[in-house]
C-alpha cells in the first residue's frame, strides 16, 4: 500500500489540524485519541511516512526505530502507567481494523481492559 500524505495523522504531523499533544521529540508525536476507548488513550506516531508496523520496520532507520520505541516508553513513564498497567496495540491492515494508514501505537490504560480480542 502506498503512503497517502493526506491521511489524518500526516496532517496532524504537519500541524494542519490540531491535536491534544502529550509528548513530542525528533522521532515521534504522542497525542490523545479523539474517541477514547479507555480512560487513558494515547496515540504515538513516528515522524515519517510509514503505513503500518511492517512498512516501518522495513524502511525506517535503526535510529528512528529506536527513537520511536523510546518515545513510547517515555510517554508510559511520564504518565506513570507502569504500576497499574497498560496495553500497547497497533492495528495493521484490514483484518485488524486499521482506519488511519500511518503507523500508530495505541496506549490504553486507566482501568481493567478486559480480553484482548472481540469484546
Ligand atoms: P486505528 O483504528 O487505525 O487502529 O486507530 C485510529 C485511531 O485514530 C482511532 O482510535 C481514532 O479514534 C483516532 N483518530 C481518528 N481521527 C483522529 C483525529 O483527527 N484526532 C485524533 N486525536 N485521533 C483520531
């Protein structure tokens, strides 16, 4: 799948539409999901044109891959989610229900999150 530069997260990265920012560095941007599925629901996206996880791992530099994952970790630490726990999810492709074709990880927390699939 080709990367669509007009996807909603590309527009957020270019500051063409606003987001409720949680964290940003040279590798990643984290912001609150517009339609939260848990009391804490944050999206973390890499700075670059990657449709999903496999595309990212195939094309991104080692520096970006490391920086992106460290950014996710920083968000988890800054929001102090490690003690009570959190879920890290990335929907990739049709069967997973991915709706925005720019790689993103969901950080979900703040309550008992239940079963993994098909609730
Ligand atoms: P997916 O379904 O691709 O795994 O996740 C996409 C997520 O992006 C959804 O949870 C959806 O609520 C969120 N989302 C879609 N549009 C926007 C937006 O304009 N702003 C923010 N903050 N989140 C969005």
